[in-house]
C-alpha cells in the first residue's frame, strides 16, 4: 500500500468544517492522505493519536483522514462530501485525540445524520 498527501481532500475537509460550523475541529491538526492499492473494504477512515501518545511525545491531538483511492475517487461529489462528513463526525467535540464509534451513548452515527448534515452543507453553500 502507498500513501500520498491529499491536498484536495484537505481543502474539502476545511470547506466542510467551515460550512457546517464545526468550530471544535482544529483544521490545522487534521491531515489528509490518499492510499493506493489498499485491500480494505473501507471507502475512507479516520486515524487518531491517542492521549497516551500525545502525552509521551508532548504534542497536541491530531487526526488523519485517509481516503482509499480505488473506492473514493470514482464517487460523485455528493458522495465524497458525505463520506468526509461521516469521518469528521468521528471526532469528539473535545478534540481530544479520541474517536467516537458509530454508536456511543445518545450519539448514533448513521446515514440519516450524514444526510441531514449534507443538506445543511448544501444550504450553506448556496447562501454564500
């Protein structure tokens, strides 16, 4: 498997953060990569830097959003945006380096939430 920095994905992520007012997400602490030749079934995934590593290295929380080229790149722009929204929703409001699972407490990360946020994103794009 090969990894390459994905500046186009970073630009999309920053736009999503801005348009959805996800102010708790520190865009400067998010990195985006495109993987090639992955055998994973995923379209994209998010990687965190756990608190213990942060403490040991004396650094702040960081996240990496990885898109798997073979599955992500052929999607429509709408689907790409929804995938990136989904990945961003794994980041807790504390921006602690932890990741929220698909179902935790009262929060449930499902397609309805992603679709609702995508509709809000589209409204905010049109109301520029």
